[in-house]
C-alpha cells in the first residue's frame, strides 16, 4: 500500500493532472485494491472480534440462565414445601380443632360434675352446721337450766343458813 503511494508522489504533476491517463487508472486501481484488502482485513478482524464477544456474551447468558433456572427451581421447591406444610397445618388445625372441642366438652362436663358434687357437699355441711347449732343450743339451754337450778339451790341453802 505504501509502495504505491510513493510511486504516485514520484510522478510529475503533469501526469497527475491528466485524470484519464493509463498509469493514473492503474494506480487508482492498485490503491483501490489495497483499500479493499485492508477493508477486508478490518472486516475480518471486526467479525472475529464480534464472534469472540458473542461467544463471551453467550457464555455469560448461559451462566446467568443456568443460575436463574436453579434459583427458580429452588424457589419452586421452597414454595412446594410451604404448600405441603400449609396443607399439613390445615389438617392438623382441623384435628386440633376437633381435639380442642373434645377437650372443651370434657372439661365442661367435668366442671358440671364437680360443681354438682360441691353443691351436695355444701348442703351436707349446712345440715351438719345446722344440727351442730341445734345441739349447741340444746346443750347451752341445759347448762343454763343446770346453772339456774344450782343458783336456786345455793340461794335456798343460804337462806336456810340465815
């Protein structure tokens, strides 16, 4: 390429002015051919670089795609586990509700029985207290009677002494 340019510089000006000369045409043809070769080499270099960049981009894309597929798979598995756990919880909740209802019924009937037993014990205690009070009142009356009797006897004995 540079050799042909040097030939163009060596020519006299009169030749340069004549645009239709055979040498000018030949020189332009040679220059054009070299330009086409340089352009072809540049295009090949650019195409090679583009192909290399495309390979790198494809690898990066494939890596990211694989990563995203794995991430989506992990998320799907996690979601499946959550759904399974939710189903199990719902089933346990149903059985837990049944168990709680049964427990509540059992406790309720136990409380009713205990209250009835306590009320019966309370009635019995009231009867016992009532009987005890009556016995105490009778005993108190007997003691009062005995005291009055002794008091009257003491008065009578004192009066007799006087």
